């Protein structure tokens, strides 16, 4: 609950629109490290108890405990309405899967700096040995089910990444899914 309510004082209000944005963020898995099912269980427990833990209630300097509980009731209602919850936009896969991308299809080149790629995906790159250097690699399962890898360069100043795919689906469709989920502009990813 602390993770969920900590930023709430920065929200413009506790309106239905704020509740809807919070639910979107929980479901998409891009803002919080906790999965939506765990948030839903924690919210349900708080609502059953009828009170926040004192430490959690003290987090907000702007809203009373009663206001926060009412807000959580609306969040819980929206979560229930959105069931079954889709998977997060991106699920980071274990870097141990990197060798399985040895014969992967190159889908495209991402022409964005690393901070922009990490900002869109919300996961950290792993470093795999590559000669005398380290290669930044991020292996992901997209919400749509495909497994892809984003591979950078051993040169930390490089601003180009390669998008690899190791499945049987249409590469153009997988690339379109990746573009949609990252919200990169069409020119940011060049099909290969």
C-alpha cells in the first residue's frame, strides 16, 4: 500500500480519472514493480480492515485516511471491472535465454538513446560478455506473447539498438506490436 499511495499527494485530486489512471498503471506493469493481483489483494485487505496501517495513513500530507479509503474503494471497483487483467506490457525474461536468440530474426533498428529505450520499456538491461566488452541485452515477453530481445552496442555512447525475434509469427506484426507497446514514433524504429 505504501508503494501505491506514496505518489498520491502529487495527483491533482482523488477523482475517478485519477483512479482510472492508477488502475491503468497497475495493469500495464510499467510504473510499479508489484503485479496487479498483489495490489488488488492488498487493497481488498485494507478495505476489509476498514483502515490503513498507521504508517501508510501518515504518507499523505494532503488527504485524510477516510478520503484515501474512499479512493481505494473506487480503485478496487475499477480493478474488478477490468478483470481478467491482461499481462503487463513487458515482462523481463531471464538473460540466460540470450543464447536462444543466436539465430533470431532481426526485426529492426531502434534509433533512440539507452535512457529513452529504458524509459519506454521500464526494465534494466543485462550485460553479457562480448569479447573484451559487455553487450547490453534486454529480453522481453510482450503483452501479445512474443519473446523479443533488444541488443545494444559494446560502445556505451551508441544510440542504436537491434530488435530480435525468435518466433514463428509474422515479423512485421511483431514489430508493430513492439512499436505500439513502447509508443515509439514510427521513425524511431526502422524495419530491417
